[in-house]
């Protein structure tokens, strides 16, 4: 048997076993999760939701609410049809996908794009409109969030100690953070803002970045971006703020940071506010207000 035939047999068997389960999505979520980077590219009247999956991944996609254009830029995937049969798609391929879910076995590293017609510029808003996520998915995320929230207790305590040392209350810091007079959203395909297990909302990486790579501009022309406003504090941060010669500030990875795995939100980006405060006296008041 050729390698290709063996691979096709493996994929077909995996899909049959998955479809035979009473709760296939719930079963998959209990298994080790593969890298599944999700980035959103925005242009005039369009959002491209781009997903990467490595070879060997068995995947159940979120339900798509509407017909839309699909583009597979790279790879090969075996898709399960509604009648139980399978078909193999090889890149490059472009087609109009129906509303509903796709279940597949990734045979070669794959890059898949959903093309949405929309003027929305926020990843959460786009997914809320075009993608429907199941109760099992929400329950799984809530369970993981609860565990992560407990593990972040020290970060919250360290933040409170930090602002107490500065003589500023948590309430005052929050009020200043919620002041949008100096806020400006910037396009950032690698990040999204979501509820944080540390505090309030946080900034999350949805695709892997390397140490030293710019995650997102944090301040441009005196305006805070979402990275400047929503990046939370940690005593053990994975990123830092870097002051540029022109006065702008970039959020830069300190270590390699993972993106999305499975259907997760990604990895929260954190900084040590003490490092951010040290950039300048002007940044002192701003940085403690990002919580």
C-alpha cells in the first residue's frame, strides 16, 4: 500500500470513528489540542479569517451561519460529507461553502481562509456575526477559564501591591483605563481582546510569535491602542513595552508565545507594569491604568 493510500485509510477511519460518537465535539475537546492559529485580516468591506492546522489534526469546525467564499491556500484535507462519504480537497482550491459545520482530517499542513463580506473591524464582532459556537464549546472554555483564573491569583495580588506602592487605588486606575479620550484601535491580525482570567479584558495572541517579535503597537502618535489599554499585568510576563525614538511604544514578545490551540482564544499577553512605568514619567500614570 502506498503512503498516500495509507494516509487516506487513516483519515477515513478517524472520521468514521469520530462521527460514530454521541458527542464528537465534546470528546475531541478532552483530547490534547493541536495548534490551530486563527488570524483576522481586514480590508475595505471584507474580513479574511485564516486558520492554520498541522498535518494529522482531526478537526470539527465551528458552525458557519451563512454561505461564504472559502479558500484553501495550502495543504490537503479529507472532508466528511453529510451522507457519511468523504472527499479530499487539495490546495489551491476556491469554492462557496454552505452554512453549517465542516469535519475533516488534515493530511498535509493546511491554511484555510473564510472570506466574509463585512465592514466590521473587530475579530470578536466578526465571529459573533458569522460563526456559531456550541454549548459544549462554551462550557469547555468556561471550565478552563475558571482554572486559569485561580492560577492568576498571584498576578492580581502583585498588581494591587504595585498600585498601592504608587499610592493609587484600583478604582482610580480603572477609571483612568476606561477613559477613551486617548484610545485608538489599530489593525492587528495576531491579537484579539477578550475577557481575561487575570482582570477585566485582556489582549490575546492567536498565532505563534517569536521572542523579540512585535506583537502590536501599543501607542501611536500619543494614542493608546488596544495593546496599550488592555494588556494586563503579570509578575512573570511574556512581553514588554519598548519605547521608540519617536515616542511611540511597541508591545514586544519576551519569549516565544503560543497562539490558539484547538478552538481556544489563544495565549494572553502580559507585561510587568513596573517595566512599563519605568519608560517615562508620562507613561507612569498610563501604564498602571491598563488593568
